[in-house]
């Protein structure tokens, strides 16, 4: 999973785009309606130009996410999950309000890399086309996760 936020400040920010990819390769990418006046300048310059539309409401995004994730208490891998998961809960509701996600177990890719002997700072700073598009970043994350699993098998 990867998400882009209106600002990195968790007190005021919210998810403006989100992407998830299942181990099977099935993808979901959503751009979420937001107040453009709440966007940081960095977000306006680096994230919004990569939006392809259409924007969906937060309620519609929740429906699509819930359908995509399903009832099986999944785990989620994100690059630095303390941002993605906190913003997910802030945008869509806390786990106690979303029973399906009471057992949604978040894994932090940066920590997995670190304990596998890989410097996580080098992983994220590789220049790629369309970086800071949630779907592109999730595809990169999935490829890295699968390589990490294969290397440690």
C-alpha cells in the first residue's frame, strides 16, 4: 500500500490518493476528493500533476477499498507504515469503527529492509518515472517486497 497526503502533518493532513496491490497482482488506485486549499506546496508541485482522475468521494473510496481488501483480516506492507496507516485511519476511520480492520496487521518495509541488511534510505531515493504517484510507488514497493522475500527464502 502507498498513499499520498495533503500534507505530512498528521494533525491536519488526509489521504488524497491511495493504491493497493494484492499478492496476486490485482491493483486498486483511487484519487480522493479533497480541498485544494489544504495542500502543501510540495504536494501541489510533486503529487497533484500526476493525478489522472476522476476523483472519488471519501465514502466511495471506502466502499471500493472495503470491496478490494475483503473480509480476511489482511496484512498490509507500506514503505513507512506509521504515516500510511495513521493517515488511513484518520481518513477512513479507526479500527474500532471498521471491524474488518481490527486485525489489519501493518508491516513496515523500511524496517524489513533494515533487518535484511539493506539501507532503506537508498531504496526510496532511486529516481523513477512518476515517483510520488501512489500506484507507481506501490508497484515499486511490491517488487522490492517480492525480491526481499526471494532473497531471504
